[in-house]
């Protein structure tokens, strides 16, 4: 018995006694199971906060239940409980899960691994819920999976120790049960404290992130003084062709942030420091009280491969950076602005691009008529037409330090990327998307860009012949331009390439270069078989 009580790798066995289990052990087993469940929920919530808010399983299950319930019942709940209906539902789910996990604990005590299926079923419901949510993604399943694993490991650890704790009354004079009991109780207390603290932290963090998102959606954007009205002919309305303005939810996202910074607009400030005559700090209210402009500009990532999709076009609402810099008054010797984000990421932008009266470099607060989405830099980011994002487009921006390229460098520069990153001429074939098509009239269409210079010509090569594409209208030189060529396709296999010419007459080079160190080049080419 001594060995059973203290052995580490004993299987869980029923106590060798005919008198059955004293009832209190069952109670402890339920508690152990519920603590396993709570640990699992805590881990899932913390991981969800870290990775993706839509991965938190309980709110997802709540939303799923509301969707599944008949509308009448949902409305009844709303009338009956008012705004408490959602918290009420979430509380019911929470304690329902803990009760089921308690059951899993009782089963586990009776037979090794018998609690596993109960945990698996609970997790499966959570997985279905996150995958059918309004914002489903593969990474949204990670919190629930890790929660399942952690929860079940905790349950096992507690039940194994509980099984070793044999009632002393069955073994008069055997003190071995005493350390076993102490071990189990110690584990229970440690797990309980850890799980409660973890879950409280997870909830607080998720709630804070949720509060920022709520505030964001309620924000009323000021009306800009000037806008770039999008001309009717900017969109050629070809099926599958990238729309002129990229919807926010389709806009590519690139950053080094593991956890998206969530900043309340009311807490946001921007410092302008360094080589300036007048250091200054501006807050959100000051910023949006200024005359704002809306400017359409295409953002491109230096990592974009030829034919890649790390490029998007949006109407940015913001305040010209040059106006702020004019107040701060850069000193002689400065040629760069090092912008720093909430998460410490930095970009080094040529000062000249930010003070250029002809270039609309913005501190942006809005994107396509909405407050900036959190993952695109809410509450404030930089957008500088003509420069790759890594040297200009700092999201969650908190500081502009006026300095020099000789003294400072942005995040990616020491990692092998050029200190300066003017955008290269680019063009892409979007349609046809299919590589095998039928003969007859076919639209070949795509987008071409050379921000801040503008695109004047796009040519398509089909086989050996070059053809001029039709160009769509644009708001100005800072955006991409749709192009279209209608082709009468006859059977055969064709290589189709595209090249653009900018407003300075520079033709996009055929020489192919990889993204590092200063952007990819070459002609986007696709092979199409016509049958
Ligand atoms: N804070 C922060 N801002 C950042 C980055 C980053 O990693 N952190 N990446 C930059 C890069 S490389 C690009 S291409 C653009 C992308 O902006 P988007 O995610 O809104 O498309 O953001 C820029 N701003
Ligand atoms: Mo980028």
C-alpha cells in the first residue's frame, strides 16, 4: 500500500476494498474534472487573446446557439433579460461546460481515460462554433485545441493523485494515505488558483480588446475637407478582377505583431521628437479636429512576389504629416523620420517624402470610410504614397523621431533590406483565373501600379505579339490602375505576360529580381491553354 500511495507511475485502480468508494471521493472527482475544464477554458481564452479573438470558444458557442435558436426564443430572451441576455447565455454555457467536465472527472476516476471522450465532445462543439463564426480561420481552432489538451492533462493529473488517496479508515494504522491526500489537495489548490487567475486574466484581456473594437465601431469619422472622388471609369467591372478599392476585409495584412496592439483612441498620443526645434505631442482629439483629407493610395509590400497579392488600394482619411512636421520644424542635418509603433516596430522614411508638398503622406485614421481596422493600425497609422510599407506605413504609430539615415535605421534594414524602399513599377494579370479556357472572346485584365508616378501604358504579350491594353480611370498617380485586353482566343497554349510603362516613360523591366533587398521585378507571366 505504501508503494501504491507514493508510486508515481501506478495506473489508476479502484481501491482494493470491498466497501466501495466513500462518497466524498466522488465529489473530489467532480471538482477535479471541473478544475480541468476551467484550466482548459483559461488556456483557450489566453491563447485566443494572443492569437485571434474569434478563437475564444465560449463566446463562439454562445453566438452559435443564438443562431440556432428560433428567432422567437431569442427575442423572448432579449425582452426578458434585456442587455443581460448575452452574459446570461455565456454564464450558462460556462457552468454547463464545468458541470460536464465534472462528469468527465467522475468517469475518469472510475476508469482511466474515460473522461477523455467527454472533453473531446465539448471541444468539438467549441471547434464547430469557431469554424462557423462570422470570422472563421484555421488559426481560430488553436485556442480550443490547446484548451482541450491542457484541460484534460490537468484532469488526469488530479484524478491520478486522487486515486492514490485512499481513505485512511480502510487501512487502519497506514499513514501512507496522508501524503497522498496532501499531494492531491495541494495539486487541487494550485490548479484552482492557477485556473481562476488564468481565466480572469484571459477574460480581462479579451474584454479590453473587445472594448477597443466596440469603441472603434462606434467612432464617428470627421468629414474630410477634401476627397478624391473615384471616377466612374475606375472600375472596369470585369468578373474576378481586383476591384479598384480593396475592401478592408480583403486588404492584405503584414506585420511582425504576434498580438495586435489594441489602443483606445482616447489613450493614443503621438510624440514628435529628435532633430526638431519644437518637440510636440498630439492626441487623438487634436488630430481629428484638424482639417482632414481623404486620399486614395495603393499600398505595396516589398515582399510581394511578381504576380503576388501583397498590394491593395484604399481611400485613407487622415492628416498630412508635412503639416505636423512644419510645426515641429526639422533641423538641418535631418534626412529621415524614424516612426515607432506601439509594439516597438520601426520604419525609416526619407524626410523629403514626408515634407514634399506634392505627396500626400498621411497620419491615417480611416480606411475606405471606416475607422482603421485594428489589424491595419487603429487608431492611427502612416501611409506614404510611393514607398513600400516597410519603410513608411507604420501601423499603431506612437512616435516620429526626426533623425538621419546615418544615425538610425528601421526594423528591416539590419535584417538585409534596403534602407530606402521606393516602389518599383508593377503589374499583375488577375483574369482569366483559370489556366484552361475555351476558345472565343476572353477578357485578360489586371492591375498595374507605380505609386506617385502613375501608369500611362500597359501592354499584354500573347505568344510573341504585344498588344496595348485599355486603361481604367484613376483618382491620381498614387493608385494602381486596372487594365483590360479583349482577346479572341483560338486553340493552343500561350504564354501571356504583362508590362507597364509609367508616366515618366519608364518601361517595367523584364529582369527578374527576388523581393529582397528592395522589391521584386520582372513580368508577370501565365500560361493559358485554349481548347
Ligand atoms: N507596427 C507595424 N507597422 C507596420 C508593419 C509592422 O510589422 N509593424 N509592417 C509594415 C509593412 S512591411 C507593410 S507592407 C504594411 C502593411 O500594411 P497592412 O497590413 O495594413 O496591409 O504595414 C507596415 N507597417
Ligand atoms: Mo511589407
